């Protein structure tokens, strides 16, 4: 779901609508995504070589608390800003021609559903955080 959201954001909207490419919402989203990845991949790399740093592990399972809502806000902000352009340009009309919905209406529905879909992922990250950091906290106590 996360991968699909990012691909839609980048390829379907940012790449196709030049007018939105320099909006602050794109910067906010890419900043959040970038910071998440800068933390996540060193954590994965260290685990692959059988090592871990407690600071990197802590950041991996804590930074999302701020960065995921920041990314969500940026993605939704951009989709909202793009709506008038999507409607004016009749974006993806060829793809939606045989369907009872336009891309414009699809994005409106997506905006309404986005927080609920995102919440499922966000709550899952809290479960992972509890599982990983809870174990470390218990080990330190013993």
C-alpha cells in the first residue's frame, strides 16, 4: 500500500503535472520520505552484517512517529492542490474512458480514504516499535 501511494504520488501526479513540481507540498513529502529511508536502510544494512547500533535501532522505530504523518500531510496536500489541474487537463481521460469514474473523482475518493488506509500502516509501525524496543528495554532491565 505504501509503495503504491508513493508511485501514484510521483508518477501519476508530480511527473505528469509540471505546475505542481515546485510546490512546498512536494518538498515536505520528499523530505519526510528521504529522512525515513536514510534511517531505515542503515538499520537494514547493519542487520545484514550481524551488527546493530542501539541509536540506529531506536531511530528506526521512533522517527516514523513524526515523519509518517509529515509524509501523509505532504501527499494529501499535493493531491488537493493538484485537483483543479487534474480536472482542467482531464488527466488520464483515455484510461478512465470506459469507467464510470474520472481520475479527478478517483483522486477525491482517494483523498477521503487515504487517512484510513494510512492509519492501518501507522498502527502496524507502533506494533513493530513495541516488539523491537520493548524487547531491548526488557533486556536492559535484566
